[in-house]
C-alpha cells in the first residue's frame, strides 16, 4: 500500500515536472518567435527608411540641377553651393553620399548641418528637419527675402510658405512645389521638376 502511495506521489511529481518543462520550452519557442518577428519588422522598417531618404537625397540633387538661382543668391565667399540641414537630420549619410563630388555652375556642392543661431540665408537649399509648425514658419519668415529653396517633410509645409514639401501618396514618395513662393525670391523651376510634382501651387 505504501509502495502504491509512493508510486502515485512520484507520478504526480514527474507529471508536474514534465508539464513545467513543456511550458518552459513553449515559452522559449514563443520568445524566439517573438524576437524573430520583431527583428524582421525592424529590418523592414530600416530598409524602407533607408530607401525613403536615399530617394529624397536623389531628388535634392535633381533640384540643384533643375532649379535656377539668381546670381545674388551666391553670397558666401567660399564659392560653394550649400545644401543646409537645420533641425533633425533624418537624411544622415544618404544626403552626403548623393551629393559627394557633385558640382553646380562649377561650384562644389557642400552639405552643412546648421543650428538655428547660424546664418541660414547662406544656403542655396535648406532642408528643415522639423514637424513643428511654429518653428517651420519662423525659419520661412527669417528667409523671406533670401534666395533659399526650402524643403521639408512637414505635412503643411507648402501651405505656410515652404517651397518643396515631401510626402507619400499611395505609398509612393511625392512632392508639392509652391511655385508662388519660389517666384518671390527669383527661383526658377525647370518643367522637368514641375511635370513630375504631385501638385504645383501657383
């Protein structure tokens, strides 16, 4: 009788241990699956982000070729074509890679990361890395009499006086051109830029 009782007790313990073992294995498997899913998701996001800013950088380079600046726009003494970035720099090295060794009107294109305290009017193109409406408007107002092509991802950028607004439409990168604002500071856009724009504001 004692042997039977002991056998039952031992069986219960073994079943409990085995169940715990199965639970641990299942938890580990679930953890691995979760980790793998997160890894793939993050990799996909990184790849999409890389592609997005690579395309935007390519557009920026095309703007240097198909937008004409007046002579008085080149006020910097270093004889450089300056593409400035102010605020959050989402482009990273994609911008540098797209513009390295490129030239506009015999001037080397130089990428500069700037602070709000610096003279932003020395740029020919200024990328504003901010989604803050007040800050974007402040920079636009600051450059109202300067021959600077302003570019941003801010969703209402073209409505508050910005010249190039990047965005997505049907999962494709598009841009809006505020031609009216560009004309005020004597910037001329080639039809090649206007033809593929999602919208042109006159």
